[in-house]
């Protein structure tokens, strides 16, 4: 099956377009809600949490894992790929960077950890030296989204303040460098204006995954095609179910609550 890992709810913004694009595969989603947000953690903890998550997913039968978390992709993906070279683990950062270089001036918003890592800026510069990148950390957005408070006036006011400096650079596109942020995409679009293209990780990853599986038929053949969906969370299963049904329009059975430890 294909494993989708995120620090909480954000990876669902990747899972949904991936399922819509490739509905035939089996998917196992793991949200580490109990330890969200990852964006305030140091790199050592993010690597530790991510390693616990991928081992958990491999033990549950995942043939391919997608880090549907920008913070984990920026700070832990390379560590995982180097430590487990025979395993297939993909992130969201490179596919989005490949789309971003189509523009001359790009804004990036994300968690403190993602922005501090300069991962997007470095990846974009590897592809194109012509694209200018302007970044802004937005540390309060994930907690608002995880609490389902992101439509409140306070959240919108904070978002406007965060985007002020990005707008001042007259960017042509904006990377939502956290998979939680698409839950506020309409607010991003309204504040940034019609001339700015919002780059949504989920839609980009879904498109790139199709290409990846075509290039790796040996992996594609190993993934079961029974259209099964399983949801796991380290947090409250009831809250998880209510959140996904409210915001993603997906009716699911009660998710299973799990605990991540180094031995799993």
C-alpha cells in the first residue's frame, strides 16, 4: 500500500488529490496529531518522530511512503533516505520546487522549522538561479487549523499580517509550504490577489506521483489495488474523524489510535 505520513491533519490535503488521481491503490494515512505541530520542534526531534512513523508504516505493509509534511520533508527526509537506502520514501518539497521555478519571484510560507531550514530556497536555486525567493514563517497557523479555528477572524487577521511582507515583494506565486495551509487556501487567494498563483502541494504531488509510478513499474506492481483506505492517528480518533468528514467530505470509519515508539 501507499503510506501517507503527516504531523497531523495537513497531509489530508495531499491524500485527497492523490486518491482522486490514483483511486485504485490501497492507502494508509498516519497523522501524528498528539505531537503536532512539528514546526516548533528541533531537527533531532523531527528526525526521530519521522523515523518512528516510517518504521510503523513499513511494519504495516507500506511499499511506498510519502512525507505529506513540509517540515518532515525539509528536515528529516534526507536522513531517512540515507539511513534506509532500499526503502522508497518521497517528499513534497522537490515536486513543488520544480513548479515554482516557472516563476521569477516566488513567496514561501511555512512553519518556523521549514523556513529556518531554507530548504525551499536551496532546492529552487539548485533548479534555477533566476528565481528569487522570499520566505515568511507563519507559526500560529497550524495550531489554529489543528483546533479547527482557522476560519475565525483572529486567524484571518494573523494571516494578513504574515503575508504583508511577502506581498511587498510583488511575488508571482506563493508556495504553501505546509500541507495544513490549503485548508485556508481561499483566504490566501483573497489576501494575495488574483495575480498571484497559489502552489498547492497536494495537487502537484498527485501529478508527480503518476509520473513516478510510470518510471518505476517494479514498485507500482507491488502496491495492492483494492481501493482500501485506512486512517491512523496518535491523537483523538473521534476528533480526527469529525475533522476529515467536515473539511474533506470523506466519510470514513473510525480511525485507529496508535502510539509511535522506536521499536515499532
